[in-house]
């Protein structure tokens, strides 16, 4: 790199720096010198081949800070290193505010200059080499874990580590080889996770073995104990939020709240709003909801909303499990108009013991992505989908609501009901006209399917799922599979390939974050 790098050095005492200039030229750098700020500005405007500027803070005429600001106006991305004798805090703050790349205190040594150049011009390469090295080491560790067999806690750890690498790779565009390795490792992990769920899920829901925190126990474990405190509690449930989506909005949330606790629960099957979210608010498995509150349960093929009684189910759970009377309010946000009202109502929510806000716009974002070519292009892969999520949150009324709530004593529980996975592998299913339309699970009679692609329960009651008919059964897709009927197979193959779906078995759909937040 050194033989192509062009440096502009501005210093009114440039003659005293000849040893430094000769040192850099021997290293292969090209150095252009000027003795004042005006010439430095003109040089940057006329010569676009300059790669980095060394700028003396104290020169006659205009100051180094003024020179820096003018250079940044015409070349905002050009790295500028401030060199100063003055260690005054105010000058350093001004320089940092103008986005200097680095600063050095006089007298500077040639090796300091060389180190600064490497740090600025080769930072990406050095960082990427470090990431490659660290991931290759962790790749072996994760592979060993996957081969040993994991419990439900260890699966959470593996999932977090894989996603942490994905988020780190997001910041660098030249990591194709290890990015492909990570993609393959995630696929391998999901294949092993499917086998793990197939072996253990039934014993979890029947309480025959130690189980992770599941949807029906989420509020009992993570929310209701907080009601014993004096401060108001807000439960913010973002429908369809994956763990990686939480991670990309976390820095924005952390501007006003600190994370008191980050934990996880496992969504029940099917990983859909109808089943998992009703289970959360009822504190019961779907079969138990159907038996205890039959008027509040809708089967998949029945008309009407499948989640229109969440407030009633929550009220019943509070009555069963909380000894004192709880003043609570349930708010469901399904469009931008309702979302826009949230910030103005923040103080009203604090008059309740508990406010529950179900926010459906992330789910809408997912559906828009599936249905719109434009949104699909904006979120063409998981990395872009995460970026779209951050952009949405950054400008959302939800962020404004959190900002308003942070001004008061409040405790927030932020969670979801299930995640989503990008599907790519089709699998044929045949069923009758009442078979569910979901692409990741099917409930119906006389289902025919590829047995290697699914986890099947011919008797839904053994996993506490309601029977719509005597012969109803459930199947759940593994990994990135999506179900298609043989009719018009080619059409729907391309329509749904590479879309985000939920309802089946994957790390992304089942392992869900639950976060406790306190104002800073």
C-alpha cells in the first residue's frame, strides 16, 4: 500500500521535519508539503489523490481547526491527523467534533507517524484479519459443541455466538470466505437444533423433564414478580422480533435505558402469533386455552381474528396469579396512526401498575418484505433485513415513546412472541381444503408429506395442541424449509423462496429474547 499513498503535510516549520519526510519517502510514501492553512485547503480541493493529511494545529494565518473545518467541507471522508503542541482540552474537543482521524502531540517521532498511517489506512485490513483469526478459532469451538450434544441453555449460547459473529461480519465487506463458513455453520446448527427439539419438546410441554422457559410461563416468571414493586411496569411485546433485530436496535435503546437483564425463552410450536402469543397472555398451552376458554379460541380455518381476546386472557392470568388488584391497560398497535399516538400517551401509561403494548409493525415489515419487490430488494438478505429494522426503529414513534418513558421511574420488559427465518428449500405437502395455509407448519386431516422434512404429531394432544377434528395432525418444517402444494408448484416455488416465514422449528423462530430495561 505504501508506494501508492499520498500524504499532504501542513506545518509552518516544515523545514524542521525533513528527517520525518525522508523517513516516509524511504518507506514508499509520497509527501506533499505546505506551510499554511490556505495552501492546505487549496491543495485538498485541487488534488483528489491525497490519501491523508497531517495538519499542524498552530500556524500563522488561519488556525489548524479552521483549516480542518474547511478541508472537511470539500472532502468530508479525507482522514486528517491533527498535530499540536497544545494539549488544551477545548482544542482537542473541537478537533474531535470535526471528526479527525487521530491526533499527535509534538514532538512526534517518525515511528509514531508510521503507526498512525497504518492505523488509518490499513485499519480495515488489520481488523478483518483479526476477525478471521478469531472466528476460525471459535468456528472449531462451536463445531465441537454441536458434535457433543447440547442442552437448552447451551443452545442459547451457541445461537448468541453465531449471531454475534453475523453482526460483526455486517461491519466488514471483505470477509466472503469466513462469511460462507458462518452461513454453513448456522445451517449445520439449525439441522442439529431440529433434532434436539424433536427429541425433547414433548417432554418439556408435559413437564416430564427439565425445560427451558416456554411461552406460557413467560409472564409468570419475567413480568408478574415486578408488580410487587412500587414502580409502574410496561411490557413491550414486538411481534416477530428476532434476537439479531434486538441487537441492532439495542444501541439506540441504550441511549435512554440500561439493560438490567437479558434472558431468553423458547417459543412453543407452532411459532406463530395465534399459538405463541395467546399462550403468553393466557399463561396456558393452546389446548388448555381451548378447554378453559372455548369462546376465546379460534381454530386456524375459522373466520375472525385469532388474537382478539389477548386482553381478556391477560386479565384472567392476573386474576389467577396475582393476589392484589392490578390496574392494567392493554394497547395493540397495528398501524402507523396508532403508533403515532404512543409518545403522547407515555405519561398516562405510568398511572397504571402495568401497561401492555403489543406492537405489530415489525410483523407488518416482514409481510411487506415478502409481498413487495421493493422491500425485498431493500432487505435482500439477513444483513439487509437487520439494517432495515434499525432504520425503521431509528425513526419510529416507538423510539420516541421510550425516550419519554425514560424521564420517569419505570421498568420495561421488552420481548416478542416468536422469530422468523428466511426460507429457501421447498417441500411438497398434500392436505384437504381445511389444511392451514402457513408455509412453516400445517394442521389438517390426512396430511401427506416428506417425513424427513418435518416433525409430525399425529396426536396433537400429546404436545397440548387443540384438535380441530378427530383426525387432525400437525407437522412442523425443519431448518429453512417451506411447504408447497403440488398444484401450481412452480409458481409458488419462486413466489415464496427467499421470504421470511415463521411457524416451524429453527433457532431464529424459537429462541426469543426477553429484556428488562431501567432508565439511565
